[in-house]
């Protein structure tokens, strides 16, 4: 019997709710709102750090989630939001400063579309040829090295913002650093000690604490530049955000397109995690998941939005609630669409001070790097093996030092060189191990 493209979504009111099951509509709406809150902090932070319009990114996070839902046939529960993997390459390609208005967004959009197109093509190959080659190309030691490099290459950006550095003040200010530290501590305290679902929202709540601290110190006590709420009062409640068209530059595309490899590794891990949580084999949908994410990234980039990826924040919500119904993510997407169509909401987001963003960046970028440790531990990567040790060591330094390499007309920044460096170096050093697996007679213990 031929499988239906969409499941029937059986009504269920208690216990674990699987992807092809649904709750009553009232509960579904509440859970959809909860997923919006969970993704909100990161989905807004990423475009702000790149100088993009957060309203556009919120709007396209909803559109991207709906696209993903249709491409996977409503069988993989995921919310798509702004990817942090694009931050480093976008800032380098556009010459922008973190958290400042980006005058070269069209250049970045061309690169984002190129990354989405490459991602989509990889999805087609996976759909036709299967997914095992992806796991063989990027085993856990390589995936972890790439993830760690992303966090490290972004570290100077976070410190610059947290220190209040500007073109006119390269040294920053003590007030900015204290606000950043207050924000970091608030995020940590919320993540560890907050009750219930508040513990799932450390970026949102910690950012609010930092915002209030800055408001008191700057607007109240005059220690820094005051927050200006004039634009918030003038903005309309509803209206279209400011869309932009892409410009296709070979240099910008060469910097940003390799991010697709990182998104593949990220999405692969997310699909595996959701499969483990639900007890279902979702591997047959990997190709369609890649294609859905790639298509969503291209459409977002075509109108001024950031690159998209599946969100671990929302996976955390699913793990806590044990509700995996894909219908919940359709509701969440609709709520995001409404938020994206509110200029007043966007104007308020624009008032977030740089030091607060810097504090959030320290935590978020640090967590990206630290995730590598989790990947290595969960997959029991053997660091007594020099192949693994050298692969990771080289990737970390390439990323931390933002090592750039020009090949013909293409230029790779630290994320790109760390990504391709880890993949190439691992397989170059692993040739002997491959030969031993294929021919037992070559093993030293035979």
C-alpha cells in the first residue's frame, strides 16, 4: 500500500504525542506559542548581529517552517530559524560590524541563496543515493571540530560587542563590559535555577535582565548612551517589513556558500536526535529535510532574510513536553508570521543595546563551541588516536585564528577553512584505517 504524503494526525489527549498525532486545537495553539517563545531569542539575535532586519527574519522563519513541513510531508517535527553559522561569513563578506546596520546586505543575500542552493542539491543527492555517505564523509570527530570552529571564529565578534567597541572608541567602556557580564550571569542563572518552562528561555529572560540593567544605568544614571524609544512610538502596529533584493557577487558567494556543509552536519544531528526521542527511524526523510531547509534558505535570502536551520531550542521543548505533533509547528509558524508583520515589534527589537547583545553572544557562541564536546562524548571519539587529535587540533586553530585561504576566485574564511580542512585532513589521515577495515590481513594484530 502506498504511503500517504501527509499523515492523518489522530486525535490524542494524553501521554506522548507522536508526529502523526494531534492535541485539541486549544492546547495546540498554546504549545505553538511556547515554541515561538523558545525560538524567539536566537532567531532575533542572529539577524541583529549581522545587521539584518529582525522582522524580516521572524517572518521568514514562519515561512521556512511551513516550507519544511510540506517538503517532509508533515512527518518531521522541526522549527526553522536564523542560523548562527552564517554570522562570521556574512560579516566578513559585507565588511560590517557586529550589531550595526549592514549597508551591504544584498551581497550577503546572494551568498545565502548560493548556500541554500548547494544545500538543496546535497538533499537531492541524499534522497537518491541515501544518507550513509554523509555520515561517512562527516563522522562525529569531524562534525564536532566544525561546530567548535564556528564558536571560536565568532568569539572576537562577541567580545567586541560586549566591550562597547565602536569605530570612534576602539577601547570600549567599562559600563558596557559590566552590562555584558550582568547579561551573561543572568542567562546562566535562568538556565540553571529558573522554575518550569522559564528554564528553557535563558536567552530571552537573560537578555531582558541585561536590557533593564542598561536602561537603569544609561537612561537613569547617565553611564552610557541612552536608549531612544522614539522610533517605537512612531512605528505602526502592522505593516510589511523592509524587503531587499540579492546581489550575486562571486567573492561573497564563495565565502558564504560553504556554510551549507555546516548546515548538513547540524540538520543530520537534529534529525537523529528527534528520531531517538520519538523512537522512530527518520533517516528516510533526511534528503527531504535537507531539501526543505535549503529551499527555505533560498526563499528567505531572496527577500532579505537570514539563512535558516532546524532549531535545537525547539527540540528541547519537545524533549520536556514529549509532544512531537507536527501540527504544533504549523501554528507556531503562523504566530511568527503575525509578529513579522509588526513594525512596532521590529522597532522595539532595534532598541536592544550593543553590550546586551554582546553578553548574549558570549553565551550563544560559547555554547556553539561547547556543543562539540557533547558530540565527541556521546559518540565516544577516541582522542588517543592521532588521526582524530590532529584533525580537531588543526580545525580549532584555523577557526580561532580565522585563517583565510584564496583559491582562484574563491576565498574561504575561518569557518570555511576549518570545515573543509577537517573533512580533507581526517580522510587523508584515515586512509590507512580504511584499508585495514577493507583488508583484515593488513591489521597489525593479525
